């Protein structure tokens, strides 16, 4: 029997027509005990809609790992490697993740101090905050205004990203997020602070999502041509490499100030383990193309020439190019991605305790949002697994169609 799906609640800020095919709530199923037939239906739905929500789910770390692994049966390791999240203190991920000891593929994330949790006697969690990563920051007065002011607190997108090590390990297919403790509080306003005036009302501590398919769809013809011909080279140990740098105010990539760690200062690395991935990743069940680039981790772009059958009129890089200037690389990618994070295209999930949210990690970009006070406790289990293969890029037919 086919599974029962409901549309996700679309916030007033979003364009319901644009998000009509994003996300579904699954009803009447226990995600920890799915039959093979139910899982097959769920897998098809996930790749069609990019995100699935189970409400009031009960899920152990073992069950969450098993569910995530079912999307890639030969995958074994957490997306950044088992028991490695705390091993590199210079990585920007170092403070954000605590490994569940008996299930190292599952991480505890959140804010505040959690005691006696799944084998962790005490876990001090820190919700990622833009002031640790952005070049400019929101003032404390705007972030936590006096109650009598009547103003909502201001916040930002922290870092738009794909869950992936982007060095040695292949990007996970699916990420599962399970909400254990969700503090309640007033909504906040997410400011873009990029001169556009864009802002977005968000629930406290939301996770925001945008569609990679929509990101590609929005591109003008000449940038679609670039996207379908481009491979992205990521920096070795990208989360260590980027750590000294500072982000744009939108959380969509880094400012170009020459602050990246020098390659010779990184932990030992090998050229053969550096990831070079297509700019567009093919959705496995539909064949659609999704614009999937982690903007903070990029270092170079390799653009193939136009096929001989393509028109050169108005084309960008018709003879191909190897872009190595970091500012040029970042500005081009930013121009391609920024339209898709416009407020009306963002889905900010309003978390409730026992929400289980699955998302197609090869089909969306996402970011944490919001600011918590130290005493506000938030606890989630996160699981994603380094995939058994790299994403599939555009076919020759795709290149002929879009180039």
C-alpha cells in the first residue's frame, strides 16, 4: 500500500506555488520499523520531494543509523568519518558535534548542557552562531532586544551548506535530524544584511532549506550552460582551510580576504583525496539536475568548452576555463546561488519535539539559524553517512540540452 503524504505547512513568507513540490509529511508509519515495501515508497517520495517529516516519532540512535543506512546499504561511516568530529580542533565543525559513543555514526547537536545522554555523562553543546563565522555581526541590542521594545530578535543564516566532508569521503545521500529537546520562544527575524533589504521571519532555532533543483531552474540560459559544464574542486581539509576566513552576511559563502589557511599549514593531505565534483548532481529517481555546491569550501572551477553543436552567441566561457582566482570563483558561484535563497523560496522548519526530518542531502542546501541564550537547552540527533560513491553529474544529453 502506498504511504500517506501531506504537504508541509508553508509559512506566510514563502511562495506556496514555488514550494509546492518541496517536502511532505509522512503519516501513519513508524520510521524505526518500516517494511521493505514502505521503505521503497518512502525512498521514492524523498527523492521526489527532497524532504520528509515524521511527527511524534520514537527513534533510538541505532534505529536512526539503520534508517539512514538503508538509503546506501554499503555505507558505514559518519559523513565526516567516525569519531573524527572532535579530533581536529582547528576545524570549524569541532565545537558543534558530539558523538554518541555506542553509535558513532550519530551525533548529538544543539545548545546548552545535556547530562547522562546515551552514554555521554555530560555534553556541552553550542548552537552555531553567526558572530563566530561572519565578517559582520548583528549587535547584541538587535539580537536580544529589551522585552518592552516590542521588537523581534534579529538573527542570520549561519552557513548554507551540504553535509559532506568534501575530502576523501563521498557526500552523504541523506541526512536525518531527530528533535529531542526544543526550547520554545518568540520568532526571530533573519536578516540578509546584503543591501537588498531582504529579511525572513523564522521560528526560534529553525533549520532552513532551499531546493537545488529550484536553484538550477532559476538560472538564466547562459549560467545554466556554465553550470552543466562545470566541475568544482574543493579545498583539501576544507573545514580547517576555511576556519580563519569570514562569511558573507547571507551565510552563502566566504568573503575573499586571503585569510584561508595556507595549504602547507593544513593537516597532511593527498591530491588523490581532494574532491572534484560536478556543479550539478542528478536526482537518482527522476534524472533532474540539482545545483549542489558548498560555497564556503570551493577553491577552483573547471569549465568544459561548449559542445560543437551549441550556439556561442552570448555564451560565457565558450572555450572552457580553469578558474583559480578565489574571488572570481566565489563571485561567480554566489551570483548563481543567491537568487535561490530569496525569502519566498526558503522553507524554515518549525521544530517540535520528536520531529524526525529526513532530507535529500544531494538535493538541498540547508543552514542552522537563530540565537539561543546559554541556558536554553536544545538537543537533536543527527545522522548522515559518507556515501559509497560520488554524485552522478550531467549526462552528455544534459550537456547538449543545457549548454
